[in-house]
C-alpha cells in the first residue's frame, strides 16, 4: 500500500500541464478552505458539543417514531461476522450521543475503510505465525461495554475512498447506506490506498491525454489529497447525515519506518522527492490535512488516530536495542510496514476508543481503560531441568487509575518476571506508571524448571484498579537422563542378533562360519538421549562399520555425561561351538507377560521365576551334562510362533537343545520346537520328575527357532537351552 513511483515517458509534458492546473486550483482552494488549524479545531470542538447532526437525528426520530433499533448481526465483505461477537453488554442501558448525552436506543457502528481496519480469518492469517494480520476495527469490540452497540466492519483490503464508494460488484457503500438507521454511526478512514501512484486518478490521467494503455498499471488508482480524496470524504459525511446517522472521520494509522517517523509515514507526501508525480508539485499532498479540512468545513467529529498511533509507535524507540525492531516485532505484520498484528490492532483500537471517549463520544458504551498484552498464551515447550528459558512480550495500559501508581505482575511457580532482560527476576514485580498510562513496556518471562513434568499457569498483569490481563504459560520439564545402556545389538549382514549380558556389560554375537569380520555394521539401540563411540569415533546405528577381529569396546555416554563400556565379541559358528542359556544367569527378568529380547533370546507372552529353591529346584541334563536348575521360564498354554514363545537366534545348521517339564505336578504336557515350517512335538513329564532334554535339528541359515507349549490344558516350564553347530 506504500506510494509507488510513476513511470516517466512520452506523457510527461501532458502531466506537467495537469500539475500546473492542480497548483492553480489548489491555491484557490486553499485560499478559500485553508483555515488556521487552531481556529478550525476550536470550531470543530464547538460543533461537537452542539452536534447539529445528532439534533437532526433526534428530530427525525421524533417525527418518524423511530427509536433506533439495533441491527442484527450480518456478515462483513470478507465473510467475517460482526454483531454477535462484535458487541458486549453494558451497565446502564444508555447510548452516548455525539455530545456525550445519552438516550435509550440501541445503535450500530459501521466502519468503512481499508485493510488496516479489515477483519481477517485465523485460518489464513494465523496468530503467532508470519501471516498474522488483524485490523483495528476487527478488535475494536473488546472495548464495547454497552449492550446497545453493534459494530459491523466494512474495512476492506486495497480500497481507496473512491473504490469503496463506486464499487459496482458488491456495492459496499450502497449496502452500508441501506442498513443505516437514524442514530447509527459510521467510522470513515481512508488514505493508504488513495496515496498510491502519487494520487493520480484515472480521470486525471484521461484529462492529461494519456492513452488507455497508459491508464493501466502505473496510472489510475490514486486520489489526489485535496481533490478526489477530499471530495469523497465529503460525500460520505453528507450522505451519512442525510440518513439521520452520524459520521466520524478517523485519521489513517501510521506506517512503520525509521525513527523518527517521517511525514510520509503519516500520510503527508508534500515535497517527498522519493514519490514523483503530480502531488509533489502540488501545493499540498497532506491526506490527513485534507481529512481535517473536511471535518472543519462539515463540522464533523474527527479522531486523530494518525497522531496517536504515531506517538505510540515512536514510543517503542525507548525500549529494547532498537525501537524499530520492537515495533516491528509487536505491532506490524512480518511482511510489510502497514498491516498490523493482533497486538498492534488492539493497541490502535484502544487508542481510537480513548480519543473518542475523551471527546465525549460513546460515553458509557466504550471503555479504553486497562492493560493490553501482546499475547494471551505462550508455550515454552520442552525445557530441560535446571535450564533457563526466557521469552519477551509487550504490555501497554491506558485509562489507569489512580493517575500515578504501580502495575502488579505475578507469575506462577516456576516462572519469574521482569521488565528488563537484565532483571531482577521475581515471582511478583511492581512496575510504576504515571499520567494514567503505561507506555509500551517489555515483559520478560523466565522459567527454570527444577522438577520433571508439566508446568504452567497464568502470568497476571494488573493495575491497582480496572481491567487486568493474563498470559497463559505452559511447558514440560525434561529431566537429564543418566541412562547409558545398549539395549539391542545386531547385524543386518549377516542377519544375527547379539546376546547382551547387562551385568557383565558384554555382548556376544555368533556369526555363520566363514563370515568376514573386517567391516561389520551394527544396528544399535541406545538408552534415550545416550550416544556411543568406538575409539573416540561416533557410532551411528546401521551406518558406522567396525573391524571385529578382536573385542570391540563401545563407550556409551548418558545425557548427564556419565558413561559405561560394553565389550562386543563376534564369534564364528565353527563346528562344535554354540551358546548355552540358563535362566539363572544374569540378564533374565522375572514376572508375568515378559516381552522383549533377553540375552539374545526373544520372549513373547511368557513369565518367569528368577529363583527356585527346595522342591521347586530341578535337576536334569543339558548337552548331556547334569545340571542343577534354580530358575525357570514358563511357556503359556496354547502357544504358537506368533504368541507365547521363546525364539532362539541361530546362524546356520545346528542342533537346539531344551530342558523342560510340565508345569503340572500330575499331568504331562507338550511343547513344540520349530523353525516355523518344520515343527517337532515333545512330551514333557509331570513336574515332580527330573527335567527332560529335547533336541531339534535346524538346517537353514540365520534365523529363529521357536519353542512354545502347544498343550491346551496348561503351561510348560523350561530350565535351560543350548545351541551347537
């Protein structure tokens, strides 16, 4: 929406003629209309008090018997609905007139203007993202205190005073006029889009003899300040009054720029050499001045939102390392220096309400007093225990009572607050203010959680009296882990799984005979947030190769910096070698429904008893050797290769040996040993007998051999297992 330089070319001589005519007409116009600012504002104030339009509206109401019924909520041009969410309940049932007097009827405020007023949907212009955008009239209703007031926002992106009036597709102005009732109000704010192309309108381009092609693109969009723009403002004012409603001219909000803000940021392009075109040679290109002139001549209330927003934006110059950065951070949209974020729109709406109330408008129906925060919620996310995280927000207050006092800021544990990045940070901070207002002030919120888990609450910013503001803060404290274990270890080629002895911190991998151990890549699962190295080299699961001609030592480091070593040995399955498992060995847990991989053996749906003594202990043979078994692993009944099994890793042709018994003291039960395709069933005697050793011949490559209880009557118990190649 910033003014754009026009193109120079063959049309220049004709444009110079237009400029000369404008200068002459402008000089005459100013001789006739250009009055002293102080005199005119004095007259304007006087007429605000007299408010003849309001008297006319009252007279019309008496003559017609109309009491100014409240309009029903309706959709604005952008699809947003004003009304049900654009009004609020008030205390006294009265309506403020232009002179501050009250009557008993309800009324509607219609806002017409550009994108700085408009309503935006959150799905497209999402809060807290780079697309965030809101108009000040969209957030105006939060300052309505009476139940008689309805705001219908017709602020539209890209509209100038002429565009809005003459639109033939949606008939915006005609729609507003058809809805107006005596006693209603119209906020009128234009200028941003009138300034483009230095205010050269299509009519003026045609009068200059510019061709149609020259009328498109560079020329034809703008409206000259003291010509077309001025004239359309007069149209809005007079046509509003003709319907018994009350026009209020509102100065356009400032654009952001380098501090101090320039005249062009405040919509005065007079003599602005960076914006070539007719307005630069005209006597004045002051759009705000033109609006003030209409207010004076038409005796129409004028809200100088240009001046108040300029003062507010420049007040950010006093905070932070760069006021421009802070104003950009909190007030203006990320993509430009014209459109507003929600906080900026709220601040500008609050300023407009303050100006209106101080001028005696809408007394009892609008209230600007209170604290405004740049956010209503903040997620601190995941924070490690005893780690400090700071976030910065902005706060602003108007209409505070008493005139001088303190703002109380309280924070829930474990948060602390300060108005300075350097602190001090406390859970309860006091911020002084004077003149009934708190200028834009930084609010730093710090959290240093000391206990794991979720944390949160409300940071409250409260004046001594009046409306407070709350910032909902939340996060999760993550404790620093000391876990440093290798929980699984395997190779993909060959497809073998290592047997982990957690107590001894050893891992044994049995690989097929003939496997090359020069460059094996391990798949490793570590404890959460732990890392591993071998000889100082970081290990990435499934990627980092190592040579296993001898033992390889993995150093596993926990998040808290503590570490432990695991020694990995790769053994080739040469004839006569294998693995023996006794459930009394370290690394076997006890309990019910034990699922996982223990010492390289996979368990699913089984249970165990870690120690057996007395009559529970058993003797028997495993690999032909007498063994005293002091622990067992129970296979549930109705097992299969998908549930209720133990799965033994094998790397090639071998024999698998299992020592077991029925879990019943009186009934024999069956177990199955299988590679998944060739099952063998064995009967295990009742529990009072010595264990029975069952064997199974495996003929495949790397894989699993399953052991499960196929009996439907009850469980079986295993006491030991072994493989031999």
